[in-house]
């Protein structure tokens, strides 16, 4: 808030408290009220954006954890379990790729322009198939 805005707000508050009446004061109160409403709305929007971005990030973290578990299961799988483990790994890998893409899009949509950062932070392996 600019210094002149602070001075005007203080003047309006003082005159309002004193019970002063004036058409000029009424117009100033109305304009300040609108500014306050806009500031409140902007703060709410920023809060919602941050919450949504956090939710998108948590979805990616969960997908990465599922991929980690599927990777471990694939590495432990015996010959009779390998096909199911490969299928589970691939499904988890695709979910992680989707979640990582969603976070990248979300970040770009809110103005965080750092392409490649999310992929660097969350590396996802390629498909893994065992030889049959």
C-alpha cells in the first residue's frame, strides 16, 4: 500500500470514528471498501492457487512412492510373478508420468516458468521388460 493510501485510510478511519459526515468521506469509504474487497479476493485466490499446487505436488509424491514400491516388487519378483510385476510397474510408471506432467502444467499455468525442473527433481525410469 502506498504512503498516500495509508494516509487516506487513516484520515477516513479517524473521521468515521468522530462521526463526521460528508459526501467526500462517503465516496472515499466506498472506494476504500472496494479496494479492501479486491485485496481480500486476491489473497483468497493466491491461497487457493497455493493449495491446489500443493495438492498436485502431493499427487506426484504419492505416484512416485507407488512407482518406488512397484520397482522394488519387480526386482524381487520370481519367474512366476514377473509378468504381473512388470504390468504393475508399468501402470505405476504411467501414473507417475501423468502426475509429473500435471505438476509441470500447473506450475506453468501459474507463471512458474522453469521447464525441465520437475523432470529433474522427479526422474522416472523408462519401461522395464525382462527377457523371456
